[in-house]
C-alpha cells in the first residue's frame, strides 16, 4: 500500500463559525414532528410503469427532497454517496472531473436521466451533469443493474433518474442560504405552485467556494499549491398546463454554468468553464382510460472552455481549449393497462448528437440513434413478472482531422430482460432477472479506430425482499460479464496516437444488501456491498472500485431537534489501469441537526468528515477535510 500525504490545516478556523452558529442557536425556537422515513415509495425507473418499491424485481433506491435537504450536500455525487452500489472518483474538490461507478461498471456504463430524458454525454461518453443543481431536484431514483432493455446504450451499471421540482399547492416563494468551510456560500431561490391546473416552478441558484489545492504537493512536487476555487450558477423554468381534461402541455428550460480552477503537475494555472443548456417541450395525453402517452422534444447544448494561465491553448496545440456538443431528441413513450395487474410500456426514440473539438487532436463527429422498445409487467396471485426488449441502431461519422482519418461506424444491438418474483408470504419475496445489454463505442473511440466494436454484457440477479409495515430490506446477488471491453493503447511511432481497442473480458459479481426502517422513533438507512470488479484480460482489479463499501444513516427527533449521524466506509481501491498505486480504505463520519423555527423556516447544521479523515478518491489529489456548514431554509407548507 502506498503512503498517502495530505495537505495540512484544511479545516476552516472554528472562530469563523461562531457568528453563524450563534445566529442559528438564537433562531431555533419552535418544534414540529420530524419527518418519518418513506419506507416503500412508488418507483417508475425499474419498468417504466409505477410500482411500489417492494414489488419491483430490480434493486432500486429513492432519495427524496427531504433527504437532499437533510444532507446539505453541495454536489450530486455527495448526495448519492452511501447508496448501495454507488461509488465515485474525483480529481480534487467539487467541480473537478468526477466519475460515477454503479454496480462496479465503468463511469461510461450508466445512464443519467432528467424527467424521463437521457442527459447528453460528451464525446468520451462521460456524464456532463454530475454537478446537476440540487435545488432543482424533487426526487432521485437509482436503478442498479443492467437496464439496457429499458434505456439502451450504456445503461449497464444502471440508471440515475432525476425528477425535477414541479409546482404544487398555492403559488409561493422558497429558498435556502448556506455558509461553511472553505468560505463556501450557497444561495437558492424559487417560486412555484399550481393554479387551476397550471403548474409553475421557477428557480435560480449560485454556489461559490475558495476550495483547496486539488493536487497533493508531496505526491506532485511541481504543482501549484494555491487553492482551487469554483463557482456555479443555474436557473430553470418548468411550466405545465392542463390544456383539457385529457391533455397536458409543458416545457422545461434550464441553464447551468460552472467555473473550476484545477491543477496539473506543473506550475501553470488551469481553469475549466462548463455550460449546459436544455430546452424541452412535451405533451401528455390520456388517450383512453387505460392508455397514457407522452411526446417530448428536447434540444441540449454543452460547451467546455479549458484555459491555461487565463488564455486558450493555441489552435495548433495537442490540447483542446474548446469543445461543443449538441443533442436533439424526440421521444414517444406509452403505458397501457391491458387488464387488471397487466401493464405494457412501449415507445420510440431518436437522438442526433454532434461533437466539435479544437486543436491538433480536434474532431467533428455526428452520432444518430434510433431505437424502439416494449415491455410487459404483470402481477398474478403471488407472482410478479417482467419482460422488456429494445432495439438500437446507431450511426457514427467522424470528419477528417489532423490526428485521425475519416471514419464511420454502424451499430445495431438488441437488449432483453426477463424477470420474475414470487411472494413466499405477506412479507417475504424472492426475485430473479436475466438481461443483456451493450455500450456503443463513443464518438472519440470511433475517431481513433473505425474497427472498434461495441461492448456486450450479460447479467443475472437474484434477490430476497422483506417488506412489512415500516421495514424494507433487500439482499441481492448480482453478476455481470463484459466481452469486447474497450480500452486504449498507444499507436505506432512517430505520433503514438491513442487508439481504442477491444481488449477482451471484464466481470463483476457480488452481494448487495439494503435496509430502511422507521423503528421506535429512529429513521435507519443502511447498505453494504461486497463485490469483485475484475479486469479478466489484464488480471487486475478494476480502477477506483472497492471490493467492500457501505453506509449507515440514523436519525431521530430529540426534544425540538431532528439529529442524526452518517457513517460511510470504503475499502482500498486500485487507482488506475495505467499505474500500480493503491488508494487506502477510509471511513467518514458526519453529524447533522435541524430544527423548525416555525411552519416555514428551518435551521440546519452539519459537521462533515467529523474526524478529519485523510483519504483519496484519485491518487495525487486531495479531498475535503473536516467542515462545518449551516443552512437557513424557507419552505412554506
């Protein structure tokens, strides 16, 4: 195990929090009953039709708006940490390059959805909204396991499905303001509600932080030791009108910009500015008592601006200062109740993606996807069953550039899922699924090698579920085998250009347990995973994925306060396929408390990484130390 060295004095001096904490104490006056944990919520992602959590065959977790507020997290990764099957890597603090790993799969092997629409990825297949604004989220569903038969390309580790806030009740303002370590300031405001069937939610927010030095000075001796700050701003509008008794029309417009300072192993100053814009219109029609149909049209744009010492890289350089991406999508999705207990889902999707990067390794790439899918779910006596199938056709064209030649590729893949569950009694149920899926080469992969093939996956899962009153638990055995796995090698001299190749086989299998209950006044959530993420061809552990990790979160009402503690633990991880470093295992403790000031105002405080644990998510990069964060929230009932 390699020795780890970390920056000193990472926590903000306690004196800086005296005014904030004093104000918090003075503000706390009245109390209300703490929120009870939602043990068996309805979910949609597992089959594209609404089902109680206890009934779904796949493994799913739900994060509510209340969970997000309680966490006082600043990024989506921090909210998801502790959920079964989820891990992440990050090159420094919030805003820096972040990779999501679900069920031990590569970061490009999961789908991120927002309100039923798949979020655009960049030309490397990387998720572009890992810093999605938390103030806009109403709930999150995490579907674990191979979901290619429902969502197509790359949905192998599973799906993270974000549902944004929708105006409900009377029109009213809401907001929150926070302050904490590293001079972190966060402000979010909104206005929303429902009037005569017209639903409105308008929100905006900003976050700024002085941050800390993202690279470890002792592991990267030539790096700039100064702090790497970041800032984010966002705004969104969601409007839906009930045009008639059976037809609703809606729109969603969202923009988010982030500006992050980061380090390389030299003394230059680097900064990355990222902008995501999304425009969506949709229509929901109840065609008959049994048939519901949705048509949505989406246009999204993505822009990266990468700067060195405040200026773009030269056009002739081997680094890219500008990257632009566009995505246009048209989707028609349907649910149909065939008979009592029998529901069908079906639809078609079309996506057009464009990528344009500057520099000597620049490229212009177009990717078109056409897909259609269908599925059936049924509940008959003690049996639950599910069957899904999906066909994807993908065309990728790469324009000539200095680094690589003109290339194109046509990919066709069919994915399937078959599952069943049997209720042993009113509380216990056994489940099982078998599925196939694929991941197409990314736009960048095709630009380096037109001959690279899609990755192919076969997965099996068996589960035991307990659901009774205020207790829900699930134990799952899972296994996924990857063939034609894509990796990267250096090409021949004199250019040594990176090329995508199919290296062979990877696999992961393991046990996953989740538990949640409201017991004698305690809200308890826990998860633990033991897995074996393995690169069979290279005979090594897959990078940045632990063999064991898990979390426990316990909270309850004590007098006028809602107090809680969360423990997250992870085992050691291999840093990269390209080096021999191992990242040490670690445990993180966080403590939090809140109190209702009145029916509209809530004061919150959190002590994060309470014991100032030193750990790394990527070799050579620092992570946040102990931090204190205070929040004042306004949310009328």
